[in-house]
């Protein structure tokens, strides 16, 4: 089943919130999924995998910290959503140096934020991992290699040449199981119905004489 980009973004946003991210970060997650889907990648599957791993974890343990020039986390792995926001906020640094990250979960989720950095810098940004290399000027994505769940080493740098322009997808075709995962997390944001809310539902207060 296909979904509109708006549906994918909205569901991703609610799912991220349901998994424990604040609404600001949830907004970022939704935009990131939309961008990946627009590039023809299954952003839904990437986020679903992240949320299943982050669920029940303490976000502080997976927040980026800088040490010896390398971005890492105190916990076992670095959250790509938190690292991605940091990357786009630190885009200016790419003019003078590379940014290296260690043990990044679902590193493909960094790509939308690399794209945002590229737009700020008005130049191409390259993201390299042991399994794939991605180049983006903010609008176009050139991706070679395969998606991995964890990258021991991620290098982000300015420069590179993107491939030819291709049409952006207008709908997404996510993995059904991944969509179900997002839907499950999104349901956590829905307040359970109370007796009072049910009484105020459709038809409430309407008598048979009206």
C-alpha cells in the first residue's frame, strides 16, 4: 500500500513522540522520513528500526558528546536523530573540517540532516560509512552501497559531486511491517477515551424530540 508524503510525515512525527522524543525532535523525525521517502528510500523502515531500539532507553545515553574530535555517545550507540540535529546546527564547521561519528544507529537517518547542512553551505555534503556512501546538495541524493543498522564509523565532509537529477517520489511505499511499527508507536499519542468524552461524542445532547 502506498501513502502520501504528508501521511508518512505525520505518522512518523506521532510515532517519534510516542517513542519518547519531545515534539520538537518528533517534528524533525517526520521531516527526515519525508525527505528520505521523497528520494525513493524507505524512511519509514529506517525510523521504525530506530524507534524499536530507542523505546525504553534513556535518551541522554545516546545523545552526541564530543571527544577528541569525534562525536560519540555515553551509551552503546549514537542516536541518528539527535546526531542529525547536531549536524545541521554545526553545518558551518564542515567548511573547515570533517565531522566524524562513532557507532551510529541507523546512519541513513543522518542523510536528511546532511541535506539541510548542504543547503546552508550551498555545497555538496558527503556521508561515508563502511557500507554506503551518500552525496547530497540538499535536493538530490546519490547513494551507493547498502543500508546497515549500525555504523562503527561515519565521516561527514563537504565536497563531492552528485549524480544526475531524477524525479522525486510523490508517494512512499513502505515496508508493511515497518508501517505497522510506526502506527503502533503513534497510537501512544492518542488519549484514551473517558466516559465524559464519550458522552460529548456524536449525537450527545440530542433528544428524540429535536
